[in-house]
C-alpha cells in the first residue's frame, strides 16, 4: 500500500524528533561527560566561591601616602568644621576611584616624620608608597582656602599642585574637583566626583525628579 502524503513541515518535525531520540546513542561516551566550569566544578556541584581571572594589562593601584590635612588651630569653628568635611570627602573620593592604595594618618603614624617633605621622602617610601599627597587649609575673609600638592616620592618632584577657595558650604565641591584633577594627571582620565545622579521619588507625595552627588550625598530637587 502507498504511504499517506504528509506536508513538508510535518515531515521535517518528525525527522528532527527521530534524530533527537537517536542522539544519545550516536554521541561518543567521552563527549557525554558532564561539562566543567572554569573553576573546575562539575555541573550540580555546590561552590560558594567563583574565581574570575582577568588577563591583559591591569595596573596595580597607586600606593599613596595621604597624611592628615594641616588645619591651623587659629581657624574659626565654622572653618574647622568645613576643613574636616573637606578632608573626609577628599579621602572618600580617592578611595572610591579604586585607583589608589591609600595609607592615611593611622598607617603613617609609625613613621618619625620631620614635617619637611624633602627630608621625609625615604620614610614614606619605606612603607611602599610611590606618591605623596599633602593638603592644608587656611581661612581668610570668612572663606576657606585649600592647597593640595601631589609629589612623586621617587624624586620629590611635584606632579600637580592646586589651590581653591570658596565659602564653607562648597567644600565638598572643592574636594570633588581636586580629586578629579589628581585622577586626570595620573591616569589621563578625569574622575566622576563632580557628576550627579538623577532619580525619581515620591517622597513629598508627588513623583518628581531629584539630583544627588555621585556618592549619594545631598539629594535635591
């Protein structure tokens, strides 16, 4: 008897099903072994740790000595508060870049520093540092003056030096600006500390657009 005529799509579907049923028998035993992940764990095994290997030209962080900011005792109460906020913000900015391995006042307290950078270069280098960041603040006419200097510990030469001054309520902007400058001089790319993040919120009852600093500080409409 003659086989019934079937539409082409139906024949193709039947052929695929037939081959799929035969495939386990056709694949060599070696090819049927469970696949292993890059970490060496077979499928189904429990693994709490995953190792990611990065290949290519990946530079280690810059070892940076960042002693305490010089804050004169003569500063007014408002100026001192602003200076401390500037110091804290700058340290956080540099840390968040993930470009620096920072040794701050606590780590540097083991050194018998003279206070003269030209005489203390070897001491800073003894802890593995390559760069020295010196900062100081002053007060003049109700404004804060900030000086930041980045020195190459190999030879004591200045890499970058900047001075900023402004009202006490813009010290975070000063810190962000200097942090970006430091990153620009060392990497050729300006940082993101001066950028803002836009988001929506209905905290006041109405859905509105807000801005905040890149680190989440100071949300505002």
